[in-house]
C-alpha cells in the first residue's frame, strides 16, 4: 500500500508515524506543506504535532496551506485519510470533519496512556479490532476536548460515526476515564462516508513492544485489510 | 564621553575591572564596548570565580570525545554513535516569570545540543521550589511546569524525567535546571571554533528584539525586593521557531558547508561571535545594519546584548552560501550574512558606516578576570544523635507521612503535563530510578538520571558532593545500564562570601573524588552563583545529570516487583544513619547533624556486583535505596506493581525505625527468584559484597510481622494525593 504523510512546519509526530507505516511495508512518502500535488496514495496521514506552533488556533493555519486543498479533494473523492491529534484538529479546521476541539477540561496539557473502547469495527480503520475491545493508547494534547451540537451528535451516533470512546482499563465509559472532558467520552469520529477518521490518541505510539505496546498496530493492519 | 562610575556599576562591573578594560583598549570605552565587556566578564559567561576549581574535575577518559568548553559534552557510545548532553540553569528568569523563564531554559539547552550536530532525543529537569506554605510556591510550580512542557512538547522532544523538591531555602530563589540529550554520528560533530579568513558569518533564526537585554548580567547578581521589576530582561520563547531552526540546522549539517556554529545563548550576538573568534584565534567584523531586527530603531547596544531566543551564528564555507540559504528559505527562517572572519584578532562592529566598537578578542575571552576567591573550610557537625531520645512513632505512621510528603509524593501531576513518548523511543518514562531512551533504530539504549541532595550538601559539602555523584551512578545501575559520564549544574549563593565559596570548593572536591574513583567524568556543565535574596543564600545545590548505556535492549529492568513468591534482597550494609534523613525531617522536623558517609570502595563494589547480577539475568526488578531508606524504597516497588511484600524484621536493631528509615549509602533492593538465591549468594561472596534478605513478594498486603499491615492500594493512595490537593487549593 502507498501512504503519504503531510508535513507542516511544527509537525512532530511525522517521523513516528512514518516509522510505523514503513515497518508494515507501506510505501510511504513525506509531503511538504508547500507542495501543490499529492502523490497517488491509498492512505493520507495528517500527523500530530504543533503545526505553525498552534498559533492562532490549533490546526487553523495548517488548514489554509497549499497541500490541504489537495487533501480536501482526495477526501471528497473517497480517499482514506487519518488525522491524529493535531491532524484531527486540522481536519476539523478545514471542514473535512465537523465539531470542535476545545481546550482540555482542567486547562492543562495532558500526556499519558489511556484506554479506548472500540464502538464499531465495521469500517476500514478498526476491522482488526473486536467490537468493545479495550485498547491502550497514548494521548498528548492541550485541545482534545471534543464538542459538537446536538444535531451533529445525533448524526454521529445514529450512523456509527463514533468508532472510539475513552474508557477505563475494564472498559467502563465513565467521567473518571474521560481525560479531557470530551462530549460523551468521544476520542475519535468519522465523516459520513467513514473514509476520513480524526482521533486524539496516537496509535503510532503503541506500535512497538519494546517501548510501549503494540496495541495500536491493528489500526494500520485494518487499513491493509 | 567618559564612562561614569554609575555606568560601570550598573553593568555589574567593579571599578578595578574597568581599569583593566581601559588598559586593554588604551583608551576609555564607549557605552557599547562597556556593555560587551560586562556581558563577557560577568560570572555567568566568564566563570571567573569557579574556573580554577572546575579544573580539578576529571573530564577525560576513553569514551569522552569532547569535555567542558564547548556547547555541550560528547561521549562515544560505540559503533558510529555519539551522545551529546548538557544541563543548564535558568533560575533567576524563572523566579521572575516562571512560564517564560522555564520555557527558554529548555530552549537554550536544546540549542546547545543541536548546535553540535545532535538530534535531541530527550529532556530532563531538576526543579526546586520554596516551601509549599510560601504563597509564591503554587504559582511558580504551575508556571515552571507548564513552561517546561509548553516548550518541549511543542518542539517534539520527550521530557522523560527529572526531580522536583521543596524547601524554604528556595522561597525567594527557585531552581530550574534543564538537561538535553542528543544523538549524533561520531564523525559529524560540529564545534564553535572558527577557521579561515574572510569567511561569511551568517545569522540564522529568529529576529533580534529588545528582550533579555543584559540577562546574563542579571543572572550574576543577587536578588532583592525590586527583582520583579526586572521582568523585561526575561526572554520570551518561541518553540515553533526552535523546531524550524532545529530541522533547518540538521538539514544543513548533512552538507559539508559549516565551518563552525554557535547558538546565541546568554549575551546573544556578543558571546557567540567572540567565542567563535576566540577559539579560532581570529578576528570578526560585523555589520550591524544587517542584523534582522524585530523592532524599529534598535541601537548597536541593544542588538549586541539582546537575548532574543532561537538564533544561531554560523561560519560558512564561502562557496556554500546559496545552498545553505535555500534550506533556511524552505523553513521560512532569516538567513543573513552579517559579517566575516578577519585576521585582526579584534571584534570590530560597524553601524551606519561608522566603526562603533573595536576590542581585542583576547581581552574579552582569555583575559577575562579570574579570581581565586577566599573560601572558608566547612565545619561538619559531629553525629551525637540518639534515636532513643525521640518520642516513639509507629513505623506505619512514619511511612505514610514520608510517602505523602511533597518530596516523596508521586509526581505524575507534573509529568502528565510533559509529552514523555513523542519520538517513540522512550522505553522507561519518569517515575523509575532512571529514564531509558532507545537510540533510534538501533539495538541499544541510554539511561539518564538527574539528581541533587542539597540537604546533605548543606550539612557537609564535601560528603554531599561525593554522595550526589554516587547516587546518580547508582540510579543508572538500578535500571541495568553502565554509567558513562555526567554533566553538572552547580547552584550556589554569592561566591564573594567565603562561606559560600567554601561550600562550592568542597562540593567540587567531593565530586572530583567520587568521579575519579568511579571513572565517571564530567563532560559539560554550568555554574549558577548568586542564588540568594537579601543576602540569604540557598543551600548549596549541585545537580548531576548522568548518562549510561545498555548494549542490549533485553537487559533493561525497572523497579516494579514481578511475581509473588520472589524474594527481595538488599545489597549493601545498613548501619542506621538517620541524621539528615527524610524520617527526621518529615516526622520530627529535625534537620541537623552530618549526612551519611560515602565509602567509595563499597559504593563501586556494590554497584558493579549488582550490574553483574543484572547482566546475568538474575534480577527481576531493582530499586536503589535513597531518601527515605529501605522501607520507603520497598513501598515504592510495591506501589509500582501493586503487589504486596512480606518484610522481615531486622535482627540487629532494637528500634525498627532506625533500620527501615536509615539513609546509609551504596544500597540496592533486588527482586530475585528464590531458587537463584544460592547462585547469587556465591557471586556476591566472591565479590565480597554484603547482602541480606529483606522481603518476599506476595498478593496485595504490604506488611512487617505484627508491626504493620497495609493494602497496597492504601500505599498508592497515600503516595498520589499531595499534588492534587495542593493545586486544588487556590
């Protein structure tokens, strides 16, 4: 499979995701934000980091960059796109996903291992996980508190567009296991066609047993399925 | 215009120092020149009080590629890999403006490391605050922690550990020490020494503003009640630009176009240009009209003394300008040739077609004043402490009190604000004895630990100096790595006071002795004097950052106990030393008497024996015994795994507390399998290393026969509440 990782000034998880993709034999290309063409790819990744220093508003400036026009086109044509952390913020800022990512409840940067529960696996991104599986991933963000209006929330819920929710180690979706105050513990969402995924947790940080765990790998394996 | 006495003093110079300046110039200085001299001759840049003592420290062995004197130290970790690291203080700015002070401390130390060609792979810190009761402490703690996180998280370098301590000695003078560790190829290391005449001097990075003017002079002065008026001298950090600068520099370093490179740290453009010229025994001529400025009408004085962040000075090969500029254009950073190297051995500055400064380089660098300051030998108090004279306390009550104290409490409130795993090579995060970071795409890793023990140093600087090197060494052994080298950050009071100078000298001599004995060289460091307010000096606080190596990723261990039925042995003898212990401090508020002694022979022997057992895969978990003694260390192992322990009563001590809370040095707790005990006993006997069995791992009860029985969950709760409670109260 071919993948493209878009790199903005200030991206800092671009190398991490590239290492994971290459380990799984993806043919990966790093695409600089000033480019005006995307290489043909089966997967487009908008990585984490602090694009443009998160100045103005996380993801806001990156959403106006040259390459994003191409990403939007590809997304609307059905290409698979995943935005992780800052990538999720950028996908929302450019309109490919709806909602908003507010500052964390508690107003502090949070970096720690958390658990998510797979809400639905009948999609391109999570089919290698079992439904209701509890998965350990890592988060590291200042603005990951997902919020949206009632109408959109209903649409997300009715159409299985919320694939992952924060939970505790045993899988209970509770306030205590919600690290950032996200509405209904939402950790990631799809667009209507489920070809675009935005998520705050970092699957690439759980792709190596020596450092952490490999509980993030099934996400990438799902994409190859 | 004649320089006045007031001008000299307001630049932090002494009148006789100005006399020397006049001699070098053969005339009166102008104000710009006075500013340049003051920036170069202050304590922070010139090490004028510390240099003759720093020379005593061992700085070489066969793995040291570069010792002190460059931006950072460089060591060889085998194959073609080198590790580049340094620790530096940012105490004064952090007290005045905690967020920016701490953030720019991180930024500065990162540049020190990537200037030399390394990609930073980890950050560590040592932060000391005043008493929690002090009304400033909460605000300072919050500001410093979010500043460290705000910078490191954004640049994308994991902050993998550190230490946080509280003591009223830091009420008006907190300590913020940041350490950066980078990885480079051995044959691709960059130095600051200029070479060749007429080579372009290039300014890259952020524009120059009016921030931080005279920051280095501020760092060389005592504080008083007006210190907070110094806010404009605190620099403002921009981690985004730092990230761009990092990537642009590393990209340029892949080509063969850099002759030398130096970051603009303390004293900005002044110290960077002079350092490069001085090391290369050359002159340098700058055209200040070309300096990229953030503000209008900046004067040469402001440009030369600004400490705006995220800037570098590069001397380039003259045919490579275009190639280099393209890289900086890509990253949208300024790239301007502002001068050239000369053969005049002078710093010449031009502005508006006029020569505005003309100073011999040697006067600024090599001829900077050096002092052999008066120092007073420290009198160590005798140990006349008797535990019998204290009111008895139950062991469990004492344990709870220590585990829930600010210094011993779990620090995840702090470390959860740091991205610890970005770059995906963090093997062990903070919370253990040392952090462990893999060398990217290699089957090897490094260990890092940052330590201080001011409470020991203030009681006996010589023993304290020895102790802190040993504790650092021990921490690296406890994760299974071989300790290689250290960097140090020496935080002291006013060196013009013989008592303070005495503390400094004896601390250094203690460190020297330990470093030599353990073959543990000092490869970089920083001295921070004048840590005092209204003539009250802080405790002498040397902070040590050590780096060790694993040549095999399978031998990394942590302090989490692994399996019920395994036993815990303690390596090293317990004598019952309690003065200066956490036990006396937290329970009885007694802070008196000498610190525990260091026996270097035992220290080394015990450490090497433990390392040998780990290498033979006989150790399942390990934790060094430090502040709080054996019982606190055992509790920490239990909290890490949530498995309980059945602890053996000590035989030789009538008062258990004396055994359980003693802070005798050179000790380690090791979890081993029962059926390996015989084998281990043989190996330790052969090494002449003392050990005894202290506990057995069991379900979830932490107990000492009849004395104490606690659920591990209770231990966890007790250890995890302080920071949340402290920060919930506003």
